[in-house]
C-alpha cells in the first residue's frame, strides 16, 4: 500500500509537469508572419483607421518589435522544449516501470494479506484450542493447588503432632515420676489421716465433754454481770448519703465520735466535740452477719438450758435494725446465706441443738408467737384477720400461749415461713429518711418445753426477739397525715421505754412505769425480770445523722448501766 501511494504521487507530479510544459510551449509557439500588422477586431480596426498615418506607422513598428522579441524567446525555448520532451519520455518510461513495480508489489501485497489472513485464522484456531486446553487443565490446576495446600497443612500438622508426641512422652515421664511421688505421698497421707482422725475423735470427745462446762461458765459470767448486755453496730454509709462521721474504734468495746467543726462564741476559732462510749461489743461497718451471730450464739443456746433470753434491736430509723434481726428480706435460709440475720440463724441453731438433744434422750416441744405493736395497739400476726388486735400484759411464755395465737413447729423451715408471712404483714412505709421504714414494733417469741424420756429432768426456756421501730425527727422524715401519726406513736413508745430505763437505773426494785405503753408492757419481763437481755443499738456512719446517732448511743449507755437482777433458770431435776 505504501508503494502504491508513492507511485500514484509520482504519476500525478509527472502529469502536472507535462501539462505545464505543454501549456508553456503552446503559448509561445511561432505564428505565421503577416505582411501587414493590423488589428483583428472590427472595433480595433475602426479605431486604427481613424488614426493618422504617423501613429499607424509607430504602432506597426512597435508591433514588429514585439514580434521579434517573441521569436527570440521562442528560439531560447527550443532547448527547453527538447529537454521537456526528453523528460516526458523518461517520465513515461519511469511511470511504466513504476506501474510494473506497483503491479508486482500489489500482487505481493495481496499474497501477503492472504497469508496474513490464513495466519490469523490459524492463530484464532490455535487460540480457541489453547483456551479449550486451559479449560481442561483448570480443574487439574485447582486439584494441584488444593493438593499442595493440603500437603503443606499435613506437613505442618505432622510437625505439630510430632512435637505433641514428644511433649506427651516428656509429660509421661514426668507423670510417672509424679505418680511415684504421689504414691509415696499418699502412703504418708494415709498415715497422717489416721493419726489426724484419731486426734479429731479425741478433740471431738474433749469438746463434747467441755460444751456443757463452757455453757455453764457462760451462764455464770452472765449471772455475775447482772445487767443488760449492749452490742453496738455501725451501718455502712450508703451511696446517696453525705460524708461519713469521724468514728474511732479503739478496741472491741470502746469508740469515740467527733462532731463537725463548730465556731466558738466569738466566732474567731473553731473546735469539734468528742464523745466516748463503752459497750460490751462494738461492730464496725465491715462486720458481717456471721461474725455478729457468733458473739451471741451461746446466749441463744441458754434458752435450751431453761433461761428466758431476750434480744432486741434499738436505734434511729434507717440504722439497720431490721437487717440485723431478719437479714435479707428475700431469703430466710439461716446459715445457708451470708445475709441471714440474727433471728433465722438463731432458729436454725435452736433446731440443730434440739435434734442433738433428742438423740441423747430429750424431747422438746417448740411453739412460736408473732406480735406487732402499731399505734399503741397489739396485733397478733398469727391470728385470723378479723381477730388480730389483742390486749397484752407481758411476755412470759405461759401468758403468750394463753393470750395470743401460738403455733407448734417441728422444723426450722416452718418458722422461716411464719417469719416471712409476718414480715409481709408488718406495717412499713417510705419516708425521707428510709425507703422502707418500719412503722411498728415486732416481737417474735419461741417457747421451748423440754423433758427427758425417763422424766428425770424438765426445762422451760423462752427466746424473745424484739425489732423496735426507729426513732425519727419529723423535720427530717418529712412525714404528714397518717405517717405523722405513726411517728408520734413510735416516739411516744420509745420515750416510755426511756422512762423505764431511767427508773431501773435510778432505783432498782422501785416503781417502774411499764404501763405507760403497750411496748413496755410486752418488754416487762425482758427488761426487769429474770431474763438474759441483750440489746443491739444500730446507728449510722453518716455525718448528717450524727444527732440521731449520739441520741441512740446515749440511750444504749443508759441501758448498759441498768441493774436488772440475776437471771433465774427454770430447770427441774
């Protein structure tokens, strides 16, 4: 194709040069000379005829000179004309050769294009065949790839298994050594277990022999003490409460409280007051329920020895009295939960001891009574709903059986169910000081009548638990209406309890105003009789409740100083 373009371009240029040469030669071809040079056109002839003879002669001369110049130029062009003919001849020859070459090249080009077409068809066929072969080899490639990956994974797994086998062999050797050591240790351990079992049996025998002696010594200690024992327990500060008060725990019996910084009369200086208190036992906010019950478990067991035991909780509202006595409200399973209070733990302990005594020939009958003092009215929580309110004159076991509903119980779970029922029916309400404030005083009594199978001995004990409603300031609790009336009755009954404590402290054996309140009538035998009494004073660590805390601690100090006489044992042999 390139050769054809060159040939066509050369042909066009040769034709152009030939045509230009022909035109140049044709223009200056010699003309036949005329005898007389005259104008050719009629108009020119008329103009020429009107000219004078002189001008006609001049024009003829000029015309002749021009003719001569043209002839001279034609003479000069003859060599060029000959050269042009030669060039034309050569160009024709060259064009013929070029056309021949072009024909030859065109034939070669067509042959080459045909060859290229054939090659392309062959290439397309080979490409299709190659793709077909690749499609056939692709599964083989995938299989080869998977086999390679699987082989690598197997090699890695084999290496890991080899390492694992080696580790297992090493571990087997170590295990064999350990087994030999364990066998030797097991032999020595069996010897030590035998020795320890024998020592434990001897120790258990010593403990069984000394338990009556320990209980006897504990009862003798309480008899010699001759007053109401007082335990103090601090409740931890809650999240929504303000900062804690400064309390110093000197030992297990002495504490000191510091007030807020107070300005002097002149206002130029500041000082704080310190208050010291002494009780039989002090429990900090970190003390758990089990630790507290451990301190009074022997006192609870005294009921099985024929003593009347009274345990009551006193303190400000929200101080943790109900939690100390009952524990977690949702679970009353004794020692099976760390949150169980004094009452469920005491019930479990009593039934455990009763079961042990029954195995030694004793027979016990246990009855329980549940009372509530609400707005100076006594409610029997075990009585039918239409006959709950009753009168009350004391807490003696015989009087409780005669005046109030009692239930005979055979196992601790029965008592737990009755306690749960009483807790649901107890009057509670929400105040600004406590979300679930007890609005009544609760009394739980467990009477025990025991006798030996041969009738040689009898004992009668009574275990009383009193959960007092908390004292509260109306300004702080922000109660109104019915809640205000309840607060007035609570404070009035607690004030009557304070009057009884003052009378006992002031003149032992003198007149004590028990009849000022139904509450003090129920607590008559627990405070001034022959019972072993223990009071829990529950207070808060919150600095904002420091006045109520100090008031509760001062009242507990008065109770601790009261002389109520020696407790008597109701046991007949």
